[in-house]
């Protein structure tokens, strides 16, 4: 065997070794997977987050083996500046390559289903949206103070309070705040159709009046069948220029956390204190559901002026103050019995 053949075999072995090493390195860098418990795991990529910070999060959760190899694979594939904001679900045995393709395409994001319940205030809704989809609450409240977004004219609303329709929504992580707000307003617009707007005009009410009344009904009612009756009580009071004396309007003044109102609370100087001021307050005190809105538009026709809790979700209604006091005494006896 001559020197040329020996040299050729040597270089073939070297080339084979280099190729084998490259294949092993490629497997380790791109395709070697990691097993982890609690699969799948949800990882979020936030606006402005760096690739390095994302890699550190993945390693801390056991989803990747090495920050170094993950960052190297990202540089080789050019993925370090192509991350899509979102909430991602990664299952056990996922490789660096698969993770990078997911975050680069943005197609593996997990949307969050969020239920906004009837009677929540905008401040409470903002907290839910921040927790569940990571919105910027400052941007949310900038939009909140733009009543032109309501989309139904004329309206004399001061903000979007009352118009963020309770519903179950599905949003991606850190969705655009304007998209989120307009989605909620679109549900209101879809519900408050021409026939309801015509009914509002027949009653001689503004959109703000209707939604304010609906929000008070939402704050008072527990049983759906009583919503029109409660609305009727408040309309009767308005008709005779009697203070509404609606506890939910005072709750709106004292804060988001419901508590038993004191006599001092009822004396707070505020346009929303319906114990101190005649008429409806300036605007809605929460975001009412469809049934309360319909109750505000189609109140029951009766002569009741008072109501008090029956301590079981229902209320007792009265035409006179004497009858009302009797119902109050009955309520107190029931509560005393319940408390032992």
C-alpha cells in the first residue's frame, strides 16, 4: 500500500469523524429532548422580553437541559429576534428545535378563556385581564375614559363603565388592549339592538340613564324574576322625586370590596350617593348583564316603593313605609335566628 492510499484512508477517517461529531453536536443542540414532570407546562413570552431571559425561564422549569445549547441553536437558526409574544404549552420530550419553531411561528400559543361576570366594575375587570392575559392596565384605562368607543349614539356616558359586556371571552396572552376593549364593547353593541334603542327612546331615557339603572338593579338583585320588580321600585321613586337610597351606589363610593355600610357611609358627599342626592347617579356603578338591562327597559308595573332582603336571596316589597318597617323587623328576626 502506497503513501497516497494511506493518506486517503487517513483523511476519510478524519472526515468521517468530523461528520459524526457534527451529527452528534447537531442532535445535542437541536433535537435532544428533555423529559419533565407536570406536562404540559405553560410558559409566557412577554412584550419586550429578551431571548436570554426566555431561555433562563425554560431551564428553571426543566423544559431545556442547557441555556447555552438553547441560545446557540437560536443563534444558528436566527430565532433570537423572532419571538412572538404569547402563552405557550410545552409537553415533555420537546426539543430545542421544536421550541424555537413554536415561538418563531407564534402558532402554538394558548388562548385564555376569561369569564367576566355580571356586576363587576372596570377596576375589577382590569385586574382579571392583567392576571389572565397580561394586559397593560394603564393602556386599558386610557381606553376606558373614551366613551366614543361605545359606538351607539347619542350617548352621554362619561366612561366605558357599564358597557363592558359580561361574557366569556377568549384572548391570546398580552393581546392588544384596544382589541380586548373593543371585543367587549362589540358584545354590548350586538345585544343593544335597534328595538332596545327604540324602547329607550319611548321611555324618554338616554343610554346613560338605562345603563345606570341597569347597574343599580344588577347590584341589588339576586333572583332573576325580581329584576323587573326592583327596577319598577326605582322608577316609582324617580317619578315622585323620592331619593333612590340604593345601597350599591354607596358601595361604589367606598371601594371594590363589598362590606356592610355604616350610617356614616350614607352621609358621604358624592354625586353617587343616592341617599343624599335625588335622581340617578352620573353613570353606571358596574357592568350589568343582559337581564338587568332588559329589566331597566321593561320594568314591572306596580306601586311598590320599598324593598328589603328576605335573607334568602329574595326580597319583600312594600307600598308604604309602615309596611316596609314591618318587613324590616321580619328580616331582622330571620337574621337573628340564622345567627343563632
